[in-house]
C-alpha cells in the first residue's frame, strides 16, 4: 500500500530523516518506536504533507505523493491523528467530527452521518456528548475524539502520533483495544508510540528508529524478544508474548 524510498527531510539545517526506506502492507498495524528525536513524528508529518522531502519518494498505491499539500493527501486516503490531539476546543464533539470529513461534506452527507455513528460505536463514551464542547472533555475522551475525527476522512491509511500521551493506564488500554478493532476491520495503521509495551502488543510489524533511520525491523514477537529492545524500551529482560 505505502512505499517510502530513501526519504530525506530537514528542519532548517538539521536532517531529521536520513535515507529512510520502508513498506507498509495493506491491513496491517505497523508500530514505530524509538527515543525522542529519532524522527518518528517527522515521518508521520511528512507522510501527511506537513513537510516537503529534500530527497526520496513516497508512493501510495502506486502514485507518488511526496511534496503534495495536506488537503491532496487527505483526499488520497491518508489521515493523521497528531500528537497532543489538536482538537478544536471551542467546537462541539459533533462539529469536530464533521470537520474530519470536510473534503466530502457536499457529496456524502448521508454517508458522513453513518460514519459518525460508527465512530460513536467504536467510542461509546462519546455517545450522548455530541453537543458538548470538546474542550470540556477529559484527556481520554479528547483522544477518542481526535481518532474519531481522523476516521471521518475514511482513510486507507491512519497515522497516529503518540495517542497514549498523558492518559491513565485504563484509558490507554481502551484506546489500544479500539486500534486493534480498527485493524481487524481492515484499516491500515501506522502507530508512533512511546508506550512501547502497549504498541508491541497490538502491532503486526515493528520498526525501531534512531537518528532518522530504521535500525531494526521485524514482527512484533521478533522485536519483543530482541535483547536490545528489552533493555532500551521495555526496561526488563523478559517480556510477555504479543497478543494474538
């Protein structure tokens, strides 16, 4: 579905991604882990059109999207749920969800209503709060809303940047369970996550990034059994196997 070839991205004079290459197969959940500053968020933002590559290419379903503007990329089927959620606090839950479908609002209104119902089924804690201001929601509900807004674009590829940040463990488990449901329903997901243990438990494939490059790649079980990952990201020598 997605192929990245030797991608270079700069922040001013600082190179954030260095010849990065990877492939994302349709219907999988790919987790990307690594220390702060490894380039994980930059990668997602570049895929979403927020950064223009200095070199390399991004191929989505056989078509190059490198350097295209965000509105074009959304229409091609990529949706980013950014770090810190970036919801509109002064708007209602319903209006935040509708904004996720802005590019098809005129032509697909009936489908948009149906999609909103699907989001509320996925996150039942939002039911009955459609008219509440988003800024008055708890952090967990705001994260659910942010993911729901991303889904309203009907993405072929859903990008999530640190969805567990600042959330209670029970809420994190609920969100991770929802992501697994989405994957099982056929949504392709790229998940950047500092909570490495949760990410590894739901992922099909895992990449470890360091200094703008992929340094380790494998199945969730393979990565979890790697001593370097256990030491650097899990804080122990032995971990439980990934969930089926």
